[in-house]
């Protein structure tokens, strides 16, 4: 058995936000639109230098890709910014703390806020994925969402024990980095 206690701190929350599918997708779209903007800008400059007039379709493409790039960067850097999202969660759930217990059957999650508490249990077949990265264990559990912990959070058991348990119970769903 491995027992972990976590507090609602920015470090944990930032890792969770940066690993969500929405964040990764938004980041990838921003990178692609930025690259397309640069490529079309280079083509526009080259074509204008060659013909001494701007090609309207290239101007339109450069403008469109620039606009898309800016919109996705705003979404990424402003709307999905971990500190801002963490503040919202903290305001909605004052005093949020959690305890995770990993055993042979699955995970038990007990969360507490100033407004109450919740208890949930999930078998390992409900885990979508799990990974060890940046000194954290990050697990995506269907329905529950993401759970993150690091070595400082362990009350009972060790990171090695959790790693072995996840490796055994999740097989290929657990990625060690």
C-alpha cells in the first residue's frame, strides 16, 4: 500500500494543466499555425522581391495564419495559464487537500475542502494512462481526471513502491521517463 497526501499547490496543478489533452492540442495548433505563418511570410517576401508586387492570395494566407496563431497563443498563454486556472480552483474549493491510497485493487481518493469532503475509489482498469515525469507521478483516471504527486507527498510507501505497483497493474499504460 502507498499513501500520499497532497495540497492544492501551483506546482502540482501546473503539471496537470500542461498534460491535459486540451492544452497539448492548443499548443500543437499554435506551433503549426506559427510555422505556416512563417512559411507563407517567406513566400510572400520572396514573391514580392521577384515580381515587385504583393500576391493577394499570399497576403491573405499570411494574415489568416497570423490571426490564427495569435488567437491560439492567447488561449494558451491567457485562458489556459496554470496560475490563473489554479486561482479559480482555489477560490471554488478553499482549503483543498487530498489523500490517495494505492493498493492492489486500485486507488482511493479522499478530498477535503472547507465546504466538505468527497470519497471515491477507482480500479486500475479505469486508469487511462500514467507516467512519471519531471519528478512527478501523473495519472489520468477516467471520470476523476488527473492526479499528480511527487516524492515529497508520500506518507506511507515510497516512489519505488508506487512505480512497481503501477508497472504491474497498468503494464503499457504506465510510461517511465
